């Protein structure tokens, strides 16, 4: 089994190269990149100065139009952003920096990418851990109840609600919740967005708790709704399979109570497929959804990635990709390792 995990670790290298190369190529070939945006800003500045009577070279540039920017200026802009080299050279240079833990410098913020990203870590970690823990605390008991009461009215109604939530995108549910329950709506219960109250520093400890709860309730609900169906049905199916095993029937035949048989004997084995998902906990730093954080104006990793793509801030977008892909690849290996730990019968070859 050691050889299996060694191979999995080695496979991280080509997988990471394939992911980053594909995204790097797409980002650098789509229109509206940093070079085009900078050229447009220079042209707009020249046109503004020319219309304002600035005259001189700026007026001459603006008079020639957008397509007549001097070639020397265009080449200088390309050189500044590194677009004067072939794409394979640019990728190799970027990858060399990544290997040395240098993610580059943001085009927008003019700060190192790592500094820009790490300031968003607490927000996404809080959102990810809260959603992860609440999902397990709600979905596991719900799945057990559905398995025990399989075919009942409770099972049918809960399944309909769970799959209804699964069919609604989290960002769409978040928008609907803001309209119904957000500030200024008919039921003014929760704020319109933000991670914390604006007067956070001046609040009492209890005020901070209630303020944080009011700001994060709707985003966490929108984030969790997509995982409800998967985890609930997985728990139910695994529980029903365990209830049909011989050791459960033997436990009932010995006169053990139904509660003890379900929660001590059957549930322990039913949790094996669910426990393996704990390997992805390390990827919770990027758990925030791009659109959910955008809807609720939460300045986390998701919102940062969203704005980086819109502003063509390639170093930041690629930095988020590097961190996310590495965490996901390592998380998959940890999931396999946990599967072997919780179930000694599993042997990987």
C-alpha cells in the first residue's frame, strides 16, 4: 500500500503541470488582457489631455486614434507585463518562480500575490469550516432518520426538500434570501452583505457574536444547500446497507435496544464513506464560492478570484489556482488514506 501512495504523490506533478498549463494558456490568449487594458488606459488618458487642450504628444496620439499608438509604447507595455516572449517561455518562467514559492506581483494591487491572498484566508476559512461542520451536523442525523423511517411521509417530504435545494444554485438562493430577508426588504432580518458589522471594533463580545451570526447566516445557508443532497443521501444509503447486515440482525436478536443498535453498531460502519471526506478539509481555505461571495459582498478568496478574472489580474488568479489545485490534490490522497485507516479491510494496490 505504501507503493500506491508514493505513486499518487508522484502523479501530483504531471497533474499540476497539466492544470496550470491549460489555465495559463487560456488566460493569455483571451482578449482584454492586461496589455490591452493598459493600452486602453494610455489612449483614454491621451484623449482626455488632448480634449482638455494639453496639446503636444498626448494630443497627437489622441488625434491618430486608438489603433495608432506608437509601436515603441506598445512594445514597452508588453515588455512590462512579460508578453514580449513566447507563451512557453512565459510559462516556464512563471513555473520557476512558483517552485521557489514566488507567485509574482499583482497587476492591480501592485503587491506580492501571496500578501494579497493571505489577507483573505481568515474569511474563507471561517466560511468553509462553518459550512463543513454544519453540513455534517445536519446531514448525518437527517440521513440516519431517513434510513430508519424509509418510505414514510417524513422520508418523502425531506427528500423532496433536499433535492429542491440541490437543484437551486447557491448564488441564486442567496439572492432570493437577500430579497426576502435582507436589509430594506419586507422582513428586515439580516444585513445586505459584508463579513462583519462596520463598527466591529466598538462592539461588546456579545455584540460581536450576534453581529457575526447575522452577517454569516445567509451566506452559510447558500453555501451549504448544494452539499445537503449528496451527504444526506450518502448517509441514508450507507445506513440502510448497514441495517441489512447480519451483525445488526444479531444485535437485535440479543435483545439490544433499537437506539443502541442504530447509533452504536450500524452508524459506526455507516460513517466510513462520509469520514473519508475529511481529507478535503485542508481545501476549505478556498471553500468560498465565487458567486456567493460576490452576492453577499464578502471579501474572501472566492470574491478575490472573481475580481481577478474580471480585471485580468493574471498573477492573482494563477496564485489562487496554484493553492487550490495543490490543496485538492493532496486532499484526495488524504481521503484515500483515511479510507484505509477507518476500514482496515481496505488495501490499495
